[in-house]
């Protein structure tokens, strides 16, 4: 559901069914009793709130995914043998690595778009 | 005009629980992936010639490796956040 996009992500435990029953028609029709009415009118804004919260959690998950990916690459690039603590040189390397990798991604995306244009797509 | 779908069947408590479950699952998945990575990386760095057991130097290396990998993770997290902030201010 979160579309991690990485095959190495383990499948989360069976996700709760977020696509809960869409129940607009009947509950509105029955909204004569006050409790039903309260429920269906406040539900709409609660839904939006819920959507917002779930979206935020998804973004958080994607953020973590990215960090995992960067760390994977930059660890290989910057660290040869594990030591008892991080030295300055290694720290600088890692920070540079993250930024250069992002720069590279941007550059490749741009150039790739150009290449596709020149070749008239696939 | 269509009114937005109503999830009238979820109570407040159920919403809370749903959100908690989502958070938990994300945390678990993240932790699992991290552990998998750490095991892989540290095996490569520390176990040059697999023998019949993990000797003390290998164990020491593994402990350091894990600590450094987590240090690196934190560093990357900070660097990435900064970069995102920078980009968003352009």
C-alpha cells in the first residue's frame, strides 16, 4: 500500500483494510436519528483528517526508505574497515556522498528526459 | 454533486487504533530492513574467511560495524533533511 518501490522491503504484516466500507448513501438516508446524523456529518471531516494522517505516515515511510538507500551506498563508498568511532574525514565523506548522489539523480533525470525527447520516446 | 464517502463505521477509538497500527507497521518494516542491511554489510566487512565459529576479533568488528552503520544512518538522515529543506527554499 505504501509503494516502497524497493523489492528488498519485507512485506508488512497483513495491512488493516484501509478501504473501509464507503457508506454514504444508506447512512445519509437514515440520518433522521440524531446519533446517525452526528456520525455522518462529522465523519466527512474526520475522513479527510484520517487521509491526511495516513498520507503523512506514508511520506515518513518513504523518507526512511530513502535514508536506507543512501546509507547503503554511502557506507560502501566511505567506509573501508569499521573503526571504533567516526572520524571527521568519514563524516565529511558521508555528507558529501548524500548530496552528490542527489545531484547525480537530478542530473540523470534531466539528461534522460533529453535523451528520450531526442529519440522520440521508446 | 457527490458527497465525500463517509467512513461512518469507524469510531474515534478505531481511528486511533488504525493510525497506531500503521505507525507500528512502518516502524517494524524500517527496522527489519535496517537489520537486514546491517547483517549484509557487516558480514562483508568483517568475515573475510568464514571459519567454524566467529572468533573474538570478528565479533569485535561486527559490534563496531553495527555502531558505525547506525552513526552513518544518523548522519545521512541529517544530511538528507538539510538538503530537502534547502531544495524547498529555492
